C-alpha cells in the first residue's frame, strides 16, 4: 500500500513537471515574440554605406555594451533586445563617431530602424 502511494506521488510529480515544461516553453515563445530588433545602415554624410563600421549598443539599465560590424552594404542588426530596457546606439569608423540615438522602453515598436551617419570631415 505504501509502495502504491509512493508510485502515485511520483507519477503525479512527473505529470506536474511535464506540464510545467510545456507552460515554460509557451512562456518562452511569448517572450521571444515580444523581443526587439534594431537595425539600419552606417553611412557617410553623402549617404554612402560604410563597411566595417563598429556599431555600439549600450543597455542603459545594465550598462552592457553589444557591438556589431557593418557589412559591405553598411548594414547592422541587433536582435533579442528586451523591450523593457532603454538603449543608446552609435557608430564609429576611423576615429569618427555618429551622433548617439536613444531607444526608449516607451517606444512600442518591436522592429526599429536607425540609420547612423558618420561625418567624414573633421
């Protein structure tokens, strides 16, 4: 009788764990669908693409910085950004910097395009 109770308890716990895993997986999918993407182009003042520009994205809550290098067309992209955090973004190329842009948690867009212009004159 005691063995039956233990087996029933173990079976119940296994069912709970399996259902919890399904719930957590569904929650992960919902969370991922709400994450943000920030993308755009790094350009010079004449709107020519800048390849190999370094784009800096700083999370203003954690101060963590992520970087991307623009491709041959000047394109960059950051994915998986928490919509509840504020960010600051800018680009650098050959010791020159674009202006900084803020991405606010109050902005409800999940897909944000920001083009970054690097001055070519000193």
